[in-house]
C-alpha cells in the first residue's frame, strides 16, 4: 500500500504500563503491514491534549496502556470522533477483555489493521466518562489503597493483597438512590454502576452486560458480615451476584447516588469524583477497533 493511501495513526504508549516486555518495533511493523502508518509525537504525556492537538493529522488513535490510559483519553475521543485502537499493556485490561481483544500487543495491532470500529457506550458521572465500572465504598477504598507501584509489581495479585487489607476495615454506610422515578434508602458496603462487563482484574458487573447495550448495570452489596463478601467472590467473578438475597441489582440509564458525607467514586480504577454522584449512560459514544459482535460476549450482535 502506498504512503499516500495509508491510514495515519496517532500512537501513544504509556511508558509506565506493566507489560513492558513487548516489542514496540514489532507493533509498528504489524501496523505498517496492514496499511497503517503510526506517528508518535514527543513530549506531552497528557493523552487528551495530544489527541486534540493532532486530531486533524490522523485517521485513528492507538493507545498502549491499561484501563486508566483509556479512561484518560475518553474526553478527546468523544470530542474528535476518532476511532480507537487498543494495545492492552496494563494490569487488568478490563476494557480489552470486555471487547474480546487479544492480550498480545502485536496480535492486538494486527486486529486494528483488519477489524472494523464498533460503536460502544460510555458511562458518565459528574461530568467524567468511564468505560468499565464506577464504585462507591469497598472498591473505592481499594482503589485508594492500591498504588501504581504495587499494580506494576504484583499485577492482578496486587488487587487481592490490597483487598485483604481493606476488608478488615470495611463498614456499612447509608446510601440514598434516585432512579426510574423511585427514591430508595439502603445500607451497603459497596454500590457499583457498570457500563462494561469486567472490572477489578477479574470481577464481572453482570453476566449478560455488554458495552453497547445502552444500559447501566447497578448492584449494591448489602452484606452484614465481612465473611459474606468472601462467600460472594465466586458470584462476583461470574457476574451472578444479583441473584443473592443480600445483593440489590437492576439496570437503568440514569441514577443519582447520595451519601450522608462525601465519599470518593472510583471510575476505571481511579478516584475521580465524590458523592453526590449523578450517573448516566452515553450510548454509542465512541468507536473502538474490536472483533465482530458475533465473535465475543461483550457486544450485542446487530440485528440482521
């Protein structure tokens, strides 16, 4: 393919990503073989600023990193309308798993060269976008306890180590919910509002959730003893926790979560805002290069 007809890709790789063993040269070669010419501007690590600055110079954006890297680029991707290619280089790579992307960066680059961009939803809370899940309570405390150094050193094991520390100090708290014309008061140790399917390096929001279903999946862990949370772990991994008597679960398109005092909200693994938290789904907000819907569980196949 001639240089004139090649697609230009803005390639940004997080230098602190955990998967540092891959060959960036091999990724570049794979992209060029598929007719994609990558360019990598030096300097500014701010994804949003770089994408906006170079939006008119490229046909797509390719990001190498974890869920935090993808999250940081969401505002610019929405604003510019540029499609996204993902090189999964993070600790959990929950968005990549929801989309059925290859875990190998070179294979992921090959997929970007052959796949069509798929429209996916975004979650929105207090003016901030997220791909996977937002949580208040236990998971937010866990995000605050889990350092970047421990994630890079221990990978998904780091989540388990931090969870054991946080579990010892978890306490129920009161939450006020407003959704679908209802007002509810609950006592919980965690509420989660999911846009995608996977989060937390192995947990599942809801077993049938997809990233393009136009819905938010809510669940609340209304357990009274810490050991009950441990008993729920298999269901939390499968996404079947909503069947338990002490778990409240439903789907919606908009919900407001209030607490007696401000509590941090964890979005895609980062503490980003505080309660009161106003959540909405933003349907078909961005496009991501991914396998066709019939080939993976995280996207709804289009009607024929």
